């Protein structure tokens, strides 16, 4: 079953086509990440799905509802964590969760939410005294206060320190464990890689690549890069042909890294050569993302 | 879906929530509730509590109800205009919009809370008048006073929400609310008792806007020369007209999202987004 089904979505602001024909399917229980540079149409797309913005054309179904004209049930079943929203600074953490929770038919207990996002110590503190990361975690808690089936997370961990981010990831993983569907936007590739089942890259209002984090943009077929530094060795004595030489660094592309590494290290040991700073690497999601969005910008 | 909270409960939760926010902002609580009392005390010190010559009533008998009206209008018009606009700037309204809370329940909670605070303001003012300045209160006119208060609170709540609908930011709403209420308070007989020979244009301005009608209708209930129940149907109807028009325009023009470029908050947020 699809939680979100989008066909031919277009949004125009005057002459500007912010979203230029997007097709998208997010399955129930899936964590789906939308990646893309600012101004690519990410937020516009998400805000149409959330019911904040009307679309110019296209078919959109979210949990079976049309978000352009949603009944109250629609908002009872979704949870939204936006960047541009905030909570009354004068409320305490617990009060905010109580007040927003009271709006929903199925609500998660305040104490449980506070524990889930790690704000137990801040329970009775005013929102205005929280740090940026703590506020963001409160927003995350508010996003799930109504026990939603589908959760929209717009850059959920921007501004978090590494340990807060790990905590947030754990929260999101727990939500997935409960069978929730999650649509995520993020600037962090490690976040997309860590959390999502599938990713799509948006640029200039179109989806330019989609797939799992492992396979997107031909990542699965990409060659392994072996990189090291050697000193005082004639390069033509290398057992493999380098693709690039750069300031003493040697880069070798390999489609059979097990065999090639063996060849290389045997050669190095036989000749008593040290392979300094040896790295074996495959293109990261970030490399693929930068390559995809760069192609698009320079195209 | 089962277990959806009843509308009445939602309205109650929203009212309590908005009232709580009011008390947690000491500056606005002071200006709404204490400021009118201060003006009243100052006026009584300056003018004494003599009989006003051509009205044949004491200074307190005139100013206590007038400044009670001023407190009620501050609690409704000024407060709703300013807080709602700031809530929009901060993205609080946008968050509310993303929840299943019906818009009218949210606004209803705001209006009921504002009316409740206006009621406290009126009670304080009348209480001070009775306790320390010999203000006469008549049981016979209390139904009219309460009805006038309710109609006035509705009209000025609607006007406050109308200001928040047209003001691009919280700062703008603050300026507009204060720059309209204070001059009108002079034209409407709240700060100055209109002289018998005041210029016609001044009287026309006062007659056009609803504040004078609120003041006149409320004062009627405290007028020692009245012997009837002091219902002022004409004034009330005129306030209802203003309220209905303001509410209709507020509903038509209201936005839940921060205005792009309309506030510094929004610009700062936009600047922070990583590229």
C-alpha cells in the first residue's frame, strides 16, 4: 500500500515553476528521504503533501486523502515537523505537549514523549530557555504527539550536535519500528544513508534520481577507488595502472578490489615499499549526490 | 475515528492556554489591567472627585466606567492584534494550521480568553471605583452593562483579529493597534470628557468609530440620572455591525504563515538556512 502517491505534480508561482512534474510513491512503513539543494522544490513538494500549499496540477494522494482539500481525519493522522514553526516560548515543555496533544484523538502520553526525545530534565522549563537542539527535539515530540501514521520531517536534525543527532536518529528508528511512514528531507547524506529505505534527489523541480541509498545514481556499479602515497618509486613499476596521480597520491580504480589489493600489497611487501595513507573507498552517497546535483546545475 | 475530543473540550483547552500566555507576559498584563487603573487614579488626583459641572456627576462616576471600557478594549483589540501577529511571525500559527484543530476553535479560544481578561479588567476598575472613589453601581442596569460588555468585547476582538490579518508583522500590528486606540480614546470621551461645544468634525470622527458607542452604552449603566434599565440598542447594534464586518474581513484576509520579508524574525530564519 502506498502512503503517498504523486503523479505529475506541478506548482507554479507566476512564471516560476517551483515543481515541474514530480512522480513519487512512498510505501507504508517506509522511511523516504528527499534530497536536494535549496530552492530545488523540496519544501514546496512537502508542503503540498502536508496540505499547506495548493498545487497547480497533478494527482496527489496522501493516506488516501487529497491534501488540497483534506478532511479533519487527514490532519489527525499526519505529524509535521517543519523548520519554520515554533512553540510558544512562554509554555513549559510539558504544557506544550499537553496542549497540542489535547487536539488529537489518539495521543501519546506527555511523559513518554519527553523521555523519547530526551528532555526529561527540561520537562518544566520554559521553551524559551531551551537550546536550539532541545527545541528541535521538542518539535520532534510535538510532531508525533498525535500518534500519526505518516510523519513529515523537514531537516529534523539541522543544528544538532553529534550526540543529539544520534539520539534523534534513534527516535526516528523507533518510529519506523512502530510501522510509521516517514518522509524526510535532509542536507546530511549520512542521515539519509542511515535512516532511509529509499531516497530521491530533487533539482530544479524534478526528481533526477531515485533508489535505495546503496544503489542510487549507479552507486552499486561504481568502481572502488584505491588510494595511497608512495615515495621514491618509479610509477611505471606499479603493478596496476593508476587513473590519477596527484601530489604524490596514486589513485587506482578497481572493479575487483579483492584481487587488485592483493596484487598491490604483495608488490609493496616484495619491494619493501610502504603504501602510506592507504584508503579503499567506494563513492559515498554524498559523492553521488554532489555529482548528480552538479550535473544538473552545469547542464 | 473514535475518541476525537469534543469541540467544547477543545475550546476549553484553547481558552485556558491563551489565558495562561497572557499572564506569562507581565508587560502586556500590566498595560492591560494596571495601566487604566493608574490613569484613573491620576485623573482623580488631578481633577479631584468633584461634580463635573454640566454633567452633574462626579469624576469617578464618569471615568471609572470609561477606563473600564478602555481596559476591555486593550484586553481584546490591542492584545489580540499584537499577540496573534507575533504568533504568526514565530510560526506558531503555521504549526496550529498543521494540526486537526479547527481554525474557528483556535480563534474562539483567543476571543473567549480575551473577553475573560477584559472582564477582569472591568471588575478591577469598577471595584477600585466603588471601594475608594464612591462609585455608584446600580443593580437595575447591570444586565445592560453586562450585555454591553459582551457586545463590545466581541466587536473589539473581531477588530483586533482584523488588524492581525492585515498587519504584515507583529511590530506593525503593535504600531497600528496603539496608533488607532490612543487617539480614538481621546475622540470617544474616554480620556477627555467631551465639552458641550466640541467641534463637529471631532464629534463625527467619534461617532463613526465603535469606541465611542462602547463608551456611551457602558456609561449609560452608571449614569445616576438614568432611571430605566439603560439598554442602549442603537449603540449596541452599531458595534455589532462593526464586529461582523471586521470578522468577515479578518476571515477573508487572515494568513497562518509568516509573511515573506515582512518580519525580521523571518528574515533571520531564512538567512540561517544552509545552502
